[in-house]
């Protein structure tokens, strides 16, 4: 039955085009974090510089998220995605040109990545809000598993390709490829037909209040979001800031290419889990999800204790599988329990709460790595991550939330 459900999802023409658009753009985007981190390290070999750029992008994303959610509930989500993809391609292309030409500075990259983050504030709520418009509730697990396939399948290839390009022609060329994929995605999105948007007479402020009401009325929703405000800060601080730093500091046991392979190994685990999720049904999506996201703890701990390629790769596979369980379970929970007309606004509140501490985390981890021994720092971060996962799982409405439809 599960296999036929997956086939049924792919038989929906509009979902197929959306799937293709995500697959293409994800392949390029999966190269960007690796390429950007090493590009900044080429300009200024300092983890705090990487943390500053990542933080700047996240600050801009957080500032504009609520506006992005309101806009995505008021106009066609397809149009929002097309415009944001065009702008993302232009900003990433500009960074690529500056790096390739040798004119990039940390400040110029920071400013452009802030613009990129602001654009992403519109992309992400629109993207999540589209899926319930394309498939019925009973197919949401299979649809989200397939979307996870595009994301993690890209992560399998993207970081490894980016690492190879960084070690060869340079980081700028990896960002140039990322920019080009968005043009293809825009064309694919043009083939997606969505239901007509119901015109809203309310003000944007009233829409924000309504979205907040939908968000705050569900304990399981805001409890998970509060937890991820801290979990994401730790995750990004360790993986995006300290990961590349450890790679450069351990060129024999890890190195730039090796770090790309570790990130790709996470994608392998996520891909394996994708096929499992397509074939099965989650009865309690958040219970499974919080257990799954705790699988990142061993990876964090291993990075601090033994930053060696062949130690990190199998642990990264395990972490990727668990992360996919959370991503699919969380998407199902929100898409099934929040009204369709409020999806993008609720997703924007989710993303705001989940992302708000990331800029702080990136800057703090970058600063701490220069002030104390990074190894024990990362181990302590892993312990804190595990404690947060357990505390969230202890909330009854998180642990007991069941599927609305199967």
C-alpha cells in the first residue's frame, strides 16, 4: 500500500513539477554552505569571520520571516517562490563573481548574504505552504518523504562536489553553480498550478495576529519551536562554523574534501530513511521526530573527540537518518493540524522561533573557539543538545500527538 501511495503522489502532475524544481535548486543550494564557509576562510582564516557571515544571513532571514509568511498566505505561493528564486540566483551569482575576481572582502560577502537571507524569508514559508495544496492529507507522509529525497539526495552530492571544486578551481565556482540552478527551478515552477488565492481584506497586522493565534494555541507546536531555538543554535554553531575550522586544522585526518564527505554521509543516512518512511506510516510523528533528532548528538560529540574522517562518516549516516525522521514528522504534524489558509504564517512563526538564536550561536561558537579549546567546547554542546531533546520529548502533547489521517 505504501509503495502505491508513493506512486500516487508522483502521478500528480503539479507535484511532479514542484518536485523537479526543488531537486534542481536543492542541488545547487547544498553546495553553498560549504563553498561560502571556505570562501570566507580564504579571505580571513578565522572561524569568527565565518560565524559573522552566517549570522548576518540568519539575522536578515529572521527579520523578514513574518512578512514572508503573511505575503505567502495572501498571494500565489508559486509566484513568491519564482521571484525569490530569481533574487537568490542573482545574489549568489554576485558573491561568486567577487570571489572569482579576487575582489571579495568579508564585509562585501556579509552584505550580499544578508540580502540572500532576506529573500529566503519569503522562500521558506511559501515552499512549506505549497505541499498541502498539491496532495491530500493521506499522502502527506509520502509527499514529504519525496521532498526529503530532493533535499538529502542533493546533500549527498552537493557538499562533496563543493569540496572538490573548492580544492580545485575555488569556492567562487561552486557558488556560481548554485546561482545557475535557480534559473532552471523558476522554469519548472511555471508548470505548477495552484488553487486560486482567496483575497484577504484584513491588514497585514491582523493577519499576523491571526497567525500567532493559530501558533500559540497548540502546545506541541510552540514547545518544539522553543526547543529548536536552542537546538539549531548549537547545530549551526558546531556544524557550519566549527566543522570547517576543524577540517582546516586537521588536514591529514579530515581536511576540506573530508568535511564535504562527512556532510554527504549525513545525506546517505537521510536517503536510506526516506525509503523507509515512504513505505511506512508514522503513528506519532513528533515522538518519532524528537527521538530522531537526538541522533545528531553522537556526531557532535565525535567531532569534538575524534575529528577523523572514518570515525565521523558512519556516525554522520546515523545522524542523517534521524534528522530525516524529525523533518518528515514535523512537516506532517504542522500540515495536518494547521488550516491551509494559515500554513505560511504558522511556518513563519515556526521558523522565526527556530532560527532566532542561530545568529547568536554562530557568533558565540566562533568567538568561544578562539577563546577556549574547541574540542571540549563541542563535547559540552553535545551534552546540552541531548538534554534539550529529552526535555522536549517529556512534554505530553509532543509525545502523544497522533496522525489526523492515514
